[in-house]
């Protein structure tokens, strides 16, 4: 097909001359859109980072046999532009993990010492020295922990089930940590996903780029029309003066803003990965059209979901035993591991709101998922074989009810300046209960 250039890996041939100009134009246009539109929604990336990633993507496509090495170098240079001091530390950490990767115990010692103990202790001891404020890069340390756990899990599963193992060569291992998009938005990809055959799919890039622009424009329009900050700027004194419709407007506005912001910014690293030829899936899949809580979380933040399924849900037993407890524990792990900020943060502890609010929010979402699964079990319907529903009034009502529930639960984390009890009263007023 005209719109697709297949570039096998690790061997391959340079792009044909007739396709070079088109690929260069596509890469330049994608980087320009990310820079302009990303900056407009608050995701301004340094020009140097975008340049390095754009040039690296072209180099990888022109010389596919160098793809993995070029991608690793682009990721490291991009990180160096954002945080020069930390990039040196991170390179040493990744090097140590690479050398120790075949000895699991040594690997874990290096990981825990260098990604948790050393940075947190150094910052706590040198808290008042200005140079230490920019020494730790929390997203990259979190990424190191998640990627390491995913790689160990994949290797163990492969040896047990006879499944394809993650690549054992050094560069493929390093790619998990230095993938170019990690410097802008750390998404922990599956080692098997990065090991697939790589090909540049121009149509897929253009489609995602179009959705990125559409979501960004919708986000900018919502912010221009709505009150500043929606729920995030609400203070206790504002609550008595707000009517029922105003409260619902703030709740739904905050929910839409959160979704659009997450969905648009998550497109950026995926676009960068696709420019390098990695067929990364869309991170959000029309989650606002979900018609039940289970479907919502199949469509919302699929990378985080994949990590939690692999590292928490399946090791606990998945749906084979204690299914409902496993679901709740997985949602709680999302709060404590991915969202409360302890892993990878500068501090040895997180304040009460940091873990309390996230835990309440994810447990409420987990309860909704368990209730949905319980109804399916009670009615004898298999969740994995449920057909996609046809458009009907019942489906519209299910979508509205699911999204309204999710919007109300988001009040727990989107109104930080209001006491938790007042947030509960706010939700009760929306439901007409007070």
C-alpha cells in the first residue's frame, strides 16, 4: 500500500528515494504540531528534544539496522537536554542494570539501591542545597522501577510457559529504559511490544496526529469557556453559593478537562514511538463512550492498565481465585504505585492527601468494576464474550450513567482545596441527597 513503508528489523534496507521526501515531511510536520499544539495545552517541550527525536527517527528509518541503537541514543540525549546532571546518573544506573540483568538478585539490589534508596537519601540529607533540587528526575526513576518489574515478569513468564522471551541482547534491554518518548512522558511499554517487527505506518501516524489535534482543540475550547480551574480552584466558601446545575457543570467540566488532558498528552510519546517505526497502540480508546465500568477501564490509560494487570492482577490469581479481592487490590496498587508519587519521588514519605485521596478514588472505581462483574456472574453472562451492544436508548442511558458515576468519583481527586468530607457533601448535593 502507498501509505505504508515496511522496514524489517534488525536487518533492513534504507527508504526508497521516492518515499524519502514524504517521510521527512511527515516527521517535520509531526514534530511541529507536537511543539505548537502541545505548548498550547501546557505540554511545552524543549526544541532541542524535539529536534533530537525527529532527527533520530529519520536516522532509524533510513538505517533500520541501527534502529535500536539510534533510539537509545536519542532517548539519552533528550533526557540530557531536559536534565543534564540526572542523565549522567541515569545512564550509569541503566548500565549497571544491563550488566546485572542475568543475575536476578544482583539486579534487584542494584535497582532498589540506585532507584530508591540512594536518590531519596541524598535528597533528604542535602535538601537545602539548591543543586539537589534538579538532581532527581522522578518520572525516570518511576519508569526504571516499572520497566524493570515488567522485564523480570516477562522473562519469568517466558521461562515458565515457553512463551517468547524478551530480547536478551544489551541494546534491546537498554531500549526499555531509554526509549525516546520516555524523556517527555514515561509510559512503561511491554518488552514484547518493543521487540515486534517495526514498520513505519504513515496512515496510523496521521490518524493519531489528527486525534491529538482534535482533543487538544477541544481541551483549549473547554478551558476558554469554563471557569478557571473548574473544581481545582474551588474553596470551601464557594460551596454554599453554588446551585445544583452549577455543581454539575463544575463536576462534568473537570472530568472532561481531565480526560482530554490525559488523552492528548498521552498521544505525544506514542506519536514519537510510531515515527521510529514502533507500532504502539493508542493509549486511550474512546473512554467517554464506555457503557459500563469494566469497559471504561479497558479503554482508559491502557499502558497503566497493562502494567497493573501484569504486575498485580495476574500474579494474585486474576479471575481464577478471589477475583473481586484481586480487582480491588489492583485498583489500590494503582493508587499507591502509580499515582500517589512515593515511587520515584524525592521524599521517603508522601503526605496524607497524597495517598488517602488516591486510595479512596481508586477503591470507589474498583467497587464499581466489582459490582459490574458480580451482575454478569449472577446473570451467567461471560464478560470476555459479551457482544458489542447496538445503539439504543438503553445503551445511551448506560453510557450516561457510567460517565456520570466516573465524573462524580473524580471529585475526590479534582477538588484538593476542599476537605474530603465537603467533597462527599458536594457529590451528595449533585445526587439530590442533601
